[in-house]
């Protein structure tokens, strides 16, 4: 990850695969478990909720502490640490042995928040183990840049406030719309639905469901 990639994540805002943390708190293990039980994600340490940088000390002691917290989850959570500028990026891998728990129980990333799982939800997670999520699955029939709609992407950039200075492919990878495999850009289904010239050519029964949240916490639906 480069400084330009971090800039994209700071402007993207917290979401299902991204969390900002000013430092390591008692809730840090919950965040690791929540991402491991979902599709993985990134935790930016040294970043306030509004996306501004506070800074995080990148010391051997802090790195060891983070690794210890990850190892003490059951089963252990696989992470990767990288320090960029004043921010430490903790990349959490999706677990192959769900559900994962910490000392406070089972948690799952839902939208931009971490939720504690009920007994029924834990059971459902077991049943869904090994399933592949549609939005993150690669769309092998989509050809970039032939099927890519630059106007849609430009309009999205304006609304997201992400800088146009970053390479288009870097932005697509950082927002999880695409991935690089053997040097080629492979679009995921979510990226196709967002940025294809003709999404229905790839998904002829696709439709959009909109949810309205009550307030700004993104927890309760109206």
C-alpha cells in the first residue's frame, strides 16, 4: 500500500470493510473478530472518526500488542501490519474457520458498525461457512476498460470526494470494486453493477434495494 492508497481510504469513509481507530482500545479485538467473520477489511489506527489523522506510534511494543490480540482470538485472526506516514494499517483476512470469537463473544461487521451476534446468527454463520459472497466474486466476462463507464466513475468520484489525482485502477482496487490478478485488473460483481456501461448485459435480473437509516449512526432503520 502506498500513500496515495491511504489517501483514498481516508476519503472513502468507514464502511463494511473499513474502520477508523484513534488507538488500540478494549474494543479492538471485537473489530478484528467482526472483520474476520465477514469478508475481511482494514483498520486504520491513528485516524479519527471524521477521517482526519491523529497519528499512531509505530513501535515494536505496539506491533507485538496488536499481534497478541489477534492470536488470542479463537481461532486466531490473520492480520498484516503496515505503517504509512502517521497511520498504521491493519489488514484483517477473512477467516477460513468461522465463526471467530474474542473474550467478549462473537461479532460481525454489518455496514459501518460492529454488531454482537445472537445465538441464532452464530448458527447461521456456521451454516454459511465456505459460501462465496456475490458482490466480492469476480466477473470473468467483464472486460476492462472496454465495458467500463468512465462517466459513471467520474460522477461517483465527485460524490465520494475522492481525489481524481490517484490512478483509476488504484481507486477501483482500494474500494473493493476490482482486484489485480497476475498484473490484470479483474472486476468484481459489485464493481460491474456500479461502473459497467450496461450492467444488465452481465446481470439481467439486477435491481437496487434502498434502505433509510434513522439518524447518523447507521444502526437503526427508519
